[in-house]
C-alpha cells in the first residue's frame, strides 16, 4: 500500500512539476551549512552574520523566482527583503554583538562626522554577506564576458562561495588580531 501511494505521488509530481529557475539551490544549502558549522567551531559573530545574510538573501532570490505571477509591484525585491528580515531578525537576539565605532573625520565631537556610533557586528556581517550574494552573479557574468562567452562549470556557485569564504577568513583574522575592535 505504501509503495503504491509513493508511486502515485511520484507520478503526480512528475506530471504537474514545473521547472524552477532557482537562484542556486546549492548556494543556498551551502550558505546555511557553512553558517551552522561556524557556530560549532567558535567563529566570530560577524563572520556568522556574513553567512546568515548570504543564506537569507539567496533563499529570497530562490523563492522570488518560484512565483511566476506578479501580484504587487517590486514583488521580487519584496520577497528578498522579507526573506532577509525573517531570517536575520529572529537570530539577532541570540547573536547580538554591539561595539563602539569612533568616527573622527571632521568637526567637533558630537557632530555627524565626529562621534561614537554603536555597530552590531552580526547585522553588519549579514549586510556584507547579502551584498556578496547579490553582486556575485554580476561578477560571474563579467568573468564570462571577459573569457569571450566561456565559463567554468559551476562558476556562479564557486565564485559566490569563494567570495564568502575569503570575506569570512579576512574578517575572522581582522577581529582576532584586533584590526577591527
């Protein structure tokens, strides 16, 4: 009976399935996996934020491409932003990491360019990670055009992961050696 139900379900999914032009399911799963692994290994919260932000935005892009019909203006942007906020904000209370940032550029203390601001490293990291995920496809297209239409297999995914990992390593080292305090 279970085998029959399974076969009927499989047949139904095969018949009614529509092709999905996802942003990159492997990128999405990889970003979530790396963010989860970072917690286990004691990586700084800003670096974890990079991977959580990347995961949130790539999931939003993925979901936005699943919906074929347009219901509201700027629907894809709204879905990506909703995915970002619905992923990052619930984690924020557990991963808060606020630090002072002294801006000493011009004017007397207390002016806009000369005061101390509080910056949450987790939120800053998630913004950096989301920026990387949004810009990686454009960089991949640029690399393809420079190579005259030829691309490396899994170029977009490899570029995204490479940029995220390099950013994560650089931030971790900068935070460890107090370059960023």
